[in-house]
C-alpha cells in the first residue's frame, strides 16, 4: 500500500494533462498567430505601428483585473468551471476581432480576448490539487507545468507560421476567424475532457477590493495615456500616476481587514511569495510588453528609415519560430535544471538569461543572425520562467489558496506587461517626421529604450529571487518520497 499510493495519482495525472495540453495549444495559437501580422493589422485599421501597442496594453490591463477575480472564483466553485467561463469569453473576443470594422471595436475585442491568461494558472491549480496525495506534489506540478508550457510554445510556432503563410492569400476577416474557431473547439474539449471538482475555499468575492484595484489600474493607465497624448511634461499625467499610487494605501488596508480578500496581501507579503510575484511583474515587461515592438522592428525596412530587418510576415513567422523553440527548450529542461541547480537557482539563472538576451539587442540589432541569437538567449530563460513561476507560487501557498497564488503570477505579469506596453507605445510614438518614408515608423531610440527596460527589469527580478531561501519551492522530505 505505501509503495503504490504515491504512484497512483501520477497515472491519473497523465490523462488530465493530456486534455489540458489541448487548452495550451489554443493559448499558443492566440499568442503566436497575431504577432507576424501586427503591421498588416495596423494597415487594415489605418493606424501607426506605435498605436498597435495600445491593443496589448488594453488586453493586459483587462487580464490583470480578471485573473485574481477568476482565480478566486476557481478556488470557490471549482477550477474547471472557471476554465470554461474564461474560454467562452476568449472565444467571444476572438470572434469580435474577426469582424471588427474599426480601431475601437478591435480594441474592445482584443481586451475581451485577454481572459485566456488565466488558463495556465487554473491548469496548474488543477494539477496541483490532483497530486495532493502523491508525496511528490511540487515535483509533479513542475513537470506538468513544463509539459503544458512546452505544448504552448510549440503551438505558438504553428500559429505564427500559419498566419505568416496565409496573410497574402486571404482576406483579413478570414485570417482572423481561424483562432476564433480553435478556441471554440477547445471549449468543447474542456467540457468533456477535464474532470470537475468542487472548490476548497470558503466565503465570497471581495467586491470592495476588486473595485479599489480596478481604480488603481484605471487611474494609472489614464496617466500613461495622457503622457502619450500631451507629452511627459503634462502635470495632469503625473498627478494621475501619483494618485494611482496613493490609492494603493486604502486598497491594502481594505484587503487586510477582511477574511477572504480578492488579493491576499498577507500571503503576497510572505518570503516565499513576494519575490515570485515581483519576478512575474518584471518578467511581464519583456515577455508581454516587448512582443509588438519586436514584430514592428523586424518588419521595418532599413532602406527607408536606416534600421530594422526588412522582413515580411512569412519571415517574421520564422523568427518567431526560432524564438519559441528556445522557449520550449527552456520549459522542457526546467525539471532538469531545477534538479541540478535547485528550484530557486533555476529561476535566478533564467532571469539572467532574459537580461542577457535583451541587453544583446542594444549593440547587436543590424542583421537577422544577431536577432536570432538575441531571441534564442532570451527565449530559453523566458520559457523556463513561464513554466516555473506558477509552480513556485503554488509550492509556497497553502492548499486552499493555490488557485489564487498561481493566478497572481499571471496577474502581476500582465500588469507589468500592460505598464511596459504603455511606456513602449510612448517611446515609439514619433520619429520627429510626419512626412516621407519615415512617417508612421518609430525611432531607433525608442527601440533601444524598449530593450534596455527589458534587460534591467530581468536583472531586478534576479536580485529579488536572491532573498528567497534555497529550498522554498522544493518538496519537503517525507517518508513516502
């Protein structure tokens, strides 16, 4: 009995992970499909390259708001039910994109589509609960997360190659319908394939906290938008940003005063959680905020403006494919690097790789070979972090708060990405010329700013992880193990 008990959950886990892989295939399609065609979408909507960044900023803010709400709901009513809800919302947003007639409608659809960011945290929470009696919960959760993220990243390649190949041969409406179809199919897969289990948490939804954190993010984004419209010298913009920081104080007080807050600030402040969540926030600046700038830089013709790779959508798909292969390598090798270095040190090394990859962009950005090298280095570190952060948060959280803890890694990551996207949109907004071949293109200095911010953010994340005790994210020794 004692020798087989730890093994039995692992067998059942294989089937669960298999169905969850289908969900991550859809997630990968969403994350890879649009990137090669951002410039084409900009032409379709008659907007500039810099304005495309506002799509990402809007989606990430909505994602950041819905992730803690949906993660809490998952702890209350069951993670499968919330996975179904978020997939339905994502499908709706994807269909809106296909038929959006204007910038505003596309922006709304893109924001709604952001509900998919809660998928991976919910999946990790499902796996974490499924392995509770295995004696190897943290280990099996890390392995499952690595498989899920590996499937995600390989699907990003499929999505990127598909859109890059089809963009010249079909209409934009038909092109944008394909990811909507994929998400709709996955909704059926979740319904029939993922086991349902009741939630373990008690209480209800913290509407006061949700309202306050919505206000904080809304006022902060308003300040960044005013900077975009009026410039960095706008007193109103900085007043809004300062006011958003002031609003954090009543939010924290309100969350500490109730038993079941939407954001458990006490748990977030523990030594095992805050470095992970801060790392996720800083990591989001590069893995989410830098996607569109990298795409538009690659599509920029150096013969016109003096920089860029001059790539078409099909070749950008190839570049993304190389990057995502590196991401998959980082995700799939996470169990090995965690065993060799320890879970915490594997996270730290991954942050340093991300920092090195983006720092390389500063001197080396003139050729395709340089771009591929930079993306490969950053990609290996990024893939490991995507897989490791939810598992690390789950390992440092009590059983009834795993959904919250894993969800918060995506929430903080998306907040970081949203803020970075807004800042990058400002940095890339103008070339100083409204006419000629450079019109509508961002300045090289803007791209240098993007890469420098990403590199510094990753270094700060590595520094934050240094304060975590060495074995925080590992399984405690037990008789069963």
